[in-house]
C-alpha cells in the first residue's frame, strides 16, 4: 500500500487497488509515496503487523522491516465514517 496522506495524531493514510488503511507507530519516518507491505499479524488484539517498507526517496531499492499498528482497513466510504468517529470536531 502506498502512503498517500498524513492524518491527525501522526496517523498515515495508505491506499492500494483493494482499498485504504490507516496506520500508526512506525519506527521510521514515512513520507508520501513510500510503500508499506503488511506481512504478518503479530498481535491480533493490538492489530500489530510485521511490515516491509520501501522508501520512495531511495527509489524503492531496499526493503526495511518494521512493526505498525493497523487502526483501520476498508473502502473509502467506510474511511469517511471512521474519520468522523475518531476526529474531534
């Protein structure tokens, strides 16, 4: 999934052909255009995943291991509902 936007509280919005996701907690500083590949679920209750990250600034040459928390996964319509329910107005 490609990082396409920054959200509140350092969350990142990812998108691919299957849908969108909101992540947080990377040990790396991710930028627009970076790729995040979900590999394996580490902790189901915390929604913590082992991921591979490919940085756009390095022309996607190398892959880096990390762990991230998946806060949301779904389609764009569901994302709107998620953002409304988690954003302080």
